[in-house]
C-alpha cells in the first residue's frame, strides 16, 4: 500500500476518439504526475460504460466522422456529469473532435446539425477546405503554443468562452478571426495536436496543478527536464506549414 | 507531339536527371506534361494487362514479390521498382524500359501506387487486377481521415476489370467486397492463431479486442504458421512450407498477398515448385528491412512511415545484440505532422536503450522516448554526423528505423562507406 497521493485521470472515448496521437496527451499527464510524485489512476470511458466517480482530470481526443457518430449519443447521455465537473473546476483537455462536440452544435456541409453538449459556448460549421499544417499561437497564460492542426470544421466562439491563444502562424479556429481553441473555467479545448502536451509542458503542468490543488489544496512541482521539449518547440516553429 | 518524339525527349530528360543525380520523378513529370496519354497507350499493348498494388503498408515489398513470382513462370514483367509510386514515377520507369519507338517489351505491368495517385491512375488505365493490402492511419495530413483512404481503395477495386484481391483481416479492406460482384473477389488471410499479431487500425487504442467477424469469407491463400523465417501457407487448403529471406511478420504476410495475386494471374497448370523457390529467394526491398554490411557487421535499414508499421517493425525485429538508431524527418514525403510518433510504443527498446536519435525532428523523437523513459546516448539532428558517431560507438550489428526521406539520405551516406544497391 502506497501512501502517495493519487490523481485519477479519465480518458474519454479512447477507442473511438484517438486519431492524431491523442495518447501522447494522456501519456504526458501520466508521466508528469508520476515525476511530480503522484500515483496515477488511469481510467478509460467508452460508450455504454458506467460513468466513474471521483475524477480529477479528463482528457479527450479527436476522431473520424465515423468515430464521432459512434460516441455522439453516449456523449449527450453523460453530458450532465461533464457539465457538473466542469463547473466544479475539474481540469479537462479536449482536442479536435471532442472540442467540437463539447460545443453547441456542428453543422455539416449539407446543413445537417449534429447536437453537441453545449459545455462550451461555441459553434462549428463544416468548411469547404481542410485547415492543415504546423501552427503557432500566443497565449497570455501559456506563452507560445506550438502544434499541428488538421480540421475541416470552422469553430466560432461565443461570449462565455475565451480563446486559448491568438494565431501567430496557421489557421486556428476558423481561419478568419485569429482565435485558436477555447477556455472555460479549467477546460481547455483546441484543434492543436502534434501531440499538444509533449511540446507544451506549460499546459500539461497547468492541468496537473489545477487537479492537485482542487483535490489536495497545494501543489509543489518538481523540476522536470524539459530540454527536449524546448528544442522540439524551437525546430517545429521553423518548419514549413 | 508524335509518340517517338515524346519517348526520345523523355529519355533524354531521364538521362540528364540521372547525370545530375536527381530523383526518378522529374522525367516522368516531363512526359506527363507533354503527353498525358503516354502511360495509357504504352500499357494498353501488354497482353496480360496491368496489376495495381495499393494500401498503406507493404506496397514496395509485395510488389517485389509479385514480380519475382510472375517472372519465375517466364513472364516478362514491367514494374516501378524505385518505390516512386506516384503516376510520374510510373512514367519515369516506363521511359527507362520502352524502346525508342515507345514500345514496351513486357507481358504484364505490376505497379505499386500510392492510394491517392492510384485513384487517378485507374481512371486512365483500368487495371486487370488489383491487390489491396491494408488501411492504416498514415499521412492524415494529406488524406484527412482513414475512411477517406478506404474510399480510395474502393475506387481502385471498382475500376478493376478482372480480379480484386483483398486482405480478409483488415475490416476496411474486406468491406470493399460489398461493392463488387462476388466472382471478382479473392482473399488472402491469416490463421486465427496469427490474426492477433495484426491489429487493425481500430484496435490502436482499444483495450478490448474488437469483435471479430463471425463468418469470414474463404481465403485462397492463408498464412497459417510462422516460426522465425519458416512460413506455412495454406493454398486452397493445401499446406505449402518455405523458408524466406524476408524479416518481420508483416513482410511474410505480404508474401501471402503476393501468392494470392500471382495465382489469379497465372494459369492453373503453373510450375508450383518454381513459384515456391522464387518466393523463398525474394530479398527485402530497399530500406524495408534491407541489410547492408558496415565494418563487417550487419546494418539494417527499416522504413517506418506510420504507427502500425512502426509497431509491427518493433515487434518483428528483436533489439537484443543490436545498437538502435531512429531517424525522423518531416519532409512532405514523410508527413509534416509528428503526432504519429505518440501512437507507437517504444517499451521494447527500454532494456537496451537507443544509441542515436537523428533527423530533422530528432528532438520530437527524443521527446517521445523521454516519455517512454528510454535512455538515449546521442541526439543529433544532422544525419551524417549522427550516422558517423553511431557507427563509431560500437562494433556489433546495427539497426536504423527511418522515415522515407531519412532512409534515402542515409543510403546516400552509407554508399560512401559500403556497397549500397543503386536504385534508379
């Protein structure tokens, strides 16, 4: 029996929503929590499962259209749990497909409306062209955020969310208003993968800190060697789109 | 422009490109521009028509095997063996083979084609046969989604005038049969004993095994058993055992694919003994588990392009006694997005560590290994410098996992110190 403090991380739909290396985000949270001195209880939630209790951090990824069809109804079913946790300041990271479905709706090319859970005040409209390539954004909280985007949906933010970053290079939420991603309380949602957290340890440690402070009151970080992350960021920021 | 002129001009460009040391695609691009009908017209004259081989992983090795199998039966085969699998690569290969009147001395063409290019190619040149290997997440920066790739393969199948050979074990490939008349479809497959070694893309992050199809169609060729390089196939239910020079489970499964296709092309009374001999003698395609000799020791080049390929390679090649280098570039041909590295698990390298990490995205790769808690002795983005240090650091056998353009660059560097087969 260990006397280490434990953090429970829930992966949302890892079977159907994992397309662009989303495992990287989960792995980074798991390892950094361990390196900071915590035990990690890693759970997976797939359609039809019982929604678990006592969750400290939630991470969700992107999917293909077919994956989104599979999870959509289930997501609507667990939406009350997710909204309650978000309003209770549980940190969450939602990438791409789940970013869209955490919003109000996704309107497809032929006008069909896919209902989201409305946790985020955003709406997404199918775009004619895919927005793909290396992307850099700037955030007041996290500094430069570096990643890769690959999406056809164009997302527009409402009044109750803030953008995660301002686009420096790339398309961002919709290719028009220079916003990228969305924040609501401790929920961070974004189109950026690459994967996001390995090259942006500031965001990883933010999510970790929120989870730990919420559960245990204080967080004393360890120094983690982020040399490779720094070098990888520097190279990525100079690569062609 | 008349045909002989196009051919002569194209050949001239090809010669100049070779003298310059340039790639294989430029002369093909040239011919494509001035005579778009060149490929169709030339291939239309072949008595046995054209075979198209496509899918995410294993195209080059499978194509090489199909060529060897057909040649063992006396057929003259035209192929694009450079692995330049875009349409212009085919045009370039044709230029090298046709006589000055533009005639191709061959019975059949066996072409590996990139999925997206194959879709356009088959509109111009409907193949007599197609062989569709698998659909895995790869180049999503080009294709967007895996299901998009599956649709491309379906278009190839539907443009095929004769037989379509499908991988029974890949759910996205097997599903293509629904759009085809049943007499057109043949399958290759795995025994249930081996099936678990080939997770489909849907099993990538699944903790539970996806429910297998209850009723699987019969497959003409099945990879039944495998022990080291000794494989047993079931051909129409009859066992066929042979040793192979290919390494890696996935390469040997490709042999089942090649056999299945060859059996469709060949007459029923073909020489089975020669067929097996040919199969046993096929060596890996360049950079696909190719073994060079450096300082008297084996030096293996293993091409990795996507998570499933990298995972299967790590499962196939045991790291014990080998020093490992990983070379990751992010040129257009490699894919710009590094996300795929996070869908590969590297724990199998933990015991021995990784001797060197290199390539344009060396730091992304190092970051990936850091999170799997794997020791690295050297992280150096410059390929030639890393290669020199990697070779100098130990005396034993070596293995390099490399992305496409990193592989080409490493072969150029290695050619300075050892024998490397030139790929024109």
